[in-house]
């Protein structure tokens, strides 16, 4: 139902594209003058009322068309972040700020041998638990722990956010429509590298100022919420702070006057706190977050803990199951220009494959290098068919597919949305062994997507098929393929009149080939003619050829292609462009050793 709009509140109607509110505003303005000649402005059958209908609908269409076309006009010309941020706010787009690193970990909870402990069947790892290891790593939400009848030990895979929790001041609401609270970042301009992390916020509200706190959750848009939704919107501002907006009673619940708001946020230590794999390997120092206000919140209905018994911190052990994700920096103007139209088109919901791709690109680009989504038809006709063509009677026996089946698939395989993710960190370990995204990070992506997913959708994250490349020869033994035994080398013939040295020519070629292969992604085409042109463009090179271990030479670019996990079943040598399937990720095998595969000789 539309609400009356005053002159001071026209900006809200402007954002809603609501023709009814625009019409009511015009009528109110005409009636405000007691001597107005338009006495029949309220009558639906009158001429003036019909004319106002036309004006209101036209204005609504103009405003809507302006916002849609902004992607093609203002987006293409805006260069300053402030300008771009204000433009995309018309599309209700929220740019993301700087995000702290995430550490995948495994908690082991082991009860002691006391008789009292043996009767405990359920506890929980408390919210905002801190693990201390040089720097602090914090758990965002509590994790329930269930012990089976015959087990005193449970393991849980989850993630920790690097940083320490801070409690904001207590804000008192004014009772305004779309109440705004600004949380400034006083740390980001300091010399310590600290900042407020964009991916860690918890908001509590004492609506009646009586000590009963309620947790409000974030919404993609308040205009998609009902009048009682305990939601807020969050926006990253130009001064690196954060703006929290609450509802107006029509779109999201309106805050009462003098309602109290407390925000819990994380202060990251930045790049200095990044850790590698298997760094945290034993019991560490744990601490539960506590303040007088937080204890009050825990005692109220807001903190609905699943903890029936106290979790003794000495029961806990922790180890990290992967390295820290890199720090994610604020969105650039280019990123906003790319993502805003796609996000606006999805209207905060995940219904088609484009919606999913835009969502992953916006929120998880710091540790996802590339992504591909497909439907059940593509999954069965291409991905599963790949394993059948290898001679595998049951593709589910593949270890990577089996993990996805256990972790994310339901009992049935229809309505699944399949996602192939390439990790940004250590994509290829030592240049040889393919790496996969950590299971805890996959679960975080699934949990982040769930509130926006369509009914019946089930997101399944699957590891891609990696395809390795190296210089090839048609003397390939298909039956017993061993990548380590391939000794082919690229021989560059140096022009005897050139001024460029042997080392310069080799290093230039190494850099050019490395750049080419590092630019490839899921479903890329490896074009041998492009590689030939790239080699021929190396300064000082007259010609080249590829020589195999038996001394055979070929002046064309041949490439070995194989799946490192099924090297005997899936290998080939090509001299023509090779198109990877959409779920295949190509890489040059042992690219760190590329210089040893290149030889420069005199003409």
C-alpha cells in the first residue's frame, strides 16, 4: 500500500519509482492552497485527476529508465569514486570496503574424563571466540557441537576472521524514517595497517529500551522487506566508514524513538597477520569476548545460544587447514561499473546463472580466481560425460566429485546449481600440483548465497578439472604417460646481427609465456598460433624449434595436454588451437622451471 509523501520525503519516493506516491504528492501540493481552482482533484472521474495519472506514470517511467540507462551513460564517464558511489546508490548498489583475511580452521573438541563431562551431549563454541597466535583470529557466530553416545571427540571445519572485536558506542534512535547511523573508520589512515573489516558486523537493537535486545540482520535492500522485518542496510561510504540504515515501518521495521543500537565490528591487523598453511597446529590461547553490554545482550532473548552446558576452553584444539585468504581491497570505480548493472538486474536475488556469477565476483573475488556456473543439463551432458569418456563406469568414485557429493548435494540431483571455483591462493602448488578451494571457504560461500537463492535451488560447489600443458612432441607414449619424463625444450635461434644477449632473449621469452599462461581461465582456448607469434616477436630471435628427448625437431608449436589426476587416460598432443571445456582450467606445468626448458643458440 502506498504512503503519503511530503516534500521532504520525495527522495525516498524517487528511489522507489512509485507512481502512486508521486500522484499523491501532486494532489497534496494542489490542495495545500485553499484558493486552488482544482476543487475536484480528489475525484477519480475528474479530468484533472486523469491528467495527474498521466504525469505520475510518465515521471515514474522516466526515473526508472534513468536508473537502468545509468549503466550506459553515467557509468561510462564517472571517474571519481565519490561520483560513482552516488550514481550507483540510485540503483541501491552497495560497494564493498576493505575486508580482512579469512583463515580456514578445524576445531577439535575433546571432553575430559570426569564423570560429569561424560553426560554432556551438546555444547557450543561461543560467538566472538578469539584464537591468539601472534595476532587474533575471531569466530563470527557460535558453532554448535554435538557428541554422539560413544564419542568424546568432535571435529568442526569452520573459518576465523583475522582481527579483534570492538563494541561501538550505544546509539539512541531519533525515531526517523530510514534511521541512519554512521560508523567511522578511525584506524584506516594510521600507520599500523589496521582497518574496520567489511565482512564482519553484528547489530543488536533494544527496541523498547528495556534491556531486551534483538539481533538485526543485513538485507540487500530494505525495499524488499516487509514492515516488521528486523533488518538493516549497510553502505560503505566515501570516507571509508559504514552507514547503517533501518526501515520506515513500510519497508523494514522502523526504530522507535530512543531505541538503543550497538554494533560489533572487527579491527583487522592487515597484511602483517597473514599466515601460511599448517602454521597453527596445536592447542592455542583462547579467549571469550566480554563486555558489560555484551553480557547484557547474552542474558537477553537476542543471544539464543544452543549451549546447554558450559564449554570448557581447555577442551578445544585448533589447527588451520589452509593459508589465510589475501586482504580484499575496496571496490574500484572499474569494479563498480562492472558489477552494479548485474546486481541491479538481479534485485538482490539469485535466480539465474548470471546472478550467481555477479554475486561471487562481488563478494568472493579475493580468494576465487575464476568461476563457472552450470545447470543440471550441462552438468550431466558435459562434466559427468567427461568421466564416462575416460572409461569410468561411476563418476562418483572420483575423489573430488565424491567430496562435493557428500558436502553439498542433496539426496536428489535436480534443482542443483553447480559452481566450479578456482582458488586465487596457490592455484598450482609448486607449479605442478593442482590446488582446490578449502571446504570451509566453500561452505561460507554457500551460506552467504542461501538468503538470496530461489526456492528449491541447491548450490553445489565442485572442483574444476585442471589441464596441464608443456612443450610437446608427437613421440608421446599414450599408454604410459609421465610428465616428469617429458624432456622437450624450446630452442630459440639468435640472430647473429642482433644486439640482444642470450640471457635477455631467454628472460624475455620466459616473461612473455608466463604472462600468456597466467592470463588463462576456465574454458580458455590455448591458441598455438598466438604462442608462435609471441615467440617470433621476442627481440633478437630469428627462428625457433621444439626438440624432444630423442633429438627430433619441429618448427611448429606442439603442446602436451593432460589431466594430472588421470594422466594415462587423458593426454594428448596438439598443434592446433585447443578449447578447454567450461569446467577445465589450463596451466603450464612447472612454470617456475620454464627457463630450464628454453635454450638460446647462435644462428
